[in-house]
C-alpha cells in the first residue's frame, strides 16, 4: 500500500483550485483584491500516511476597512472576551445543500490516490461554480448601494 501525505493532498487540491486564487495552506485558497480578500476553505480531515477526507467548503469575504475597524476595536476595548466572538471574516458562508453534490460520498471517500480523488473531484467542480455564483450575486448587490 502506497503512502499518502500532505504533498499528495496539496497537489490534489491544486486540481480544484478556483481560477485566480492561490492555495496558502492545505485547503485554504485566497484571492486578494484592492479593497477585499476572498477566501474559499475546503474542509480536510488528514489521516496520514493512509488518506485524507475532503468533505466541505466555506467561503469568506474580508473587507479591509471593516476588518481594520474590528481589529482596532478588539485592541482597545475593555471587554476582550466579548470581542473574541467577533469573527475574522466580514461575511462567511458554509456551502451545504448544493444541488448535484453527494455530501455523504464526500464524508466517506478516503482520498489515497488519483483514482479515489477523481471520484470526488466532480463534486468540487459543482461547489466551485456555486461559490462564484454566491460571490457574484453578493457583489452585484453591494455595488448598487
């Protein structure tokens, strides 16, 4: 039995990396724009040296101006424990219930080689399209404000 390691997983995730994004660490893809940072985070359970399970996706948008205000508020407030509840993402969403994605398959498929990765790869293509649809819809709305 061949071993499966972090490098193998990173290379597999590169195959489903959204266009224009960089993979910063395993499963975290980021695109930096002038006024915001877009992130797509793929949930991964790492079971080296045997396999990994790639099970879900969330998206986040960080508006620089908002994040700077929150950071300053956290730094200067007398209530740091309450402010720890403030998320680091201006907007975040977990992608669940996307039509055409078999989430139960994702949760049980051990990715241990190219063949097993190819079983789940089409589901992430669907999720990727959904992520961009959400981002496009959001930006179309905010640009009109």
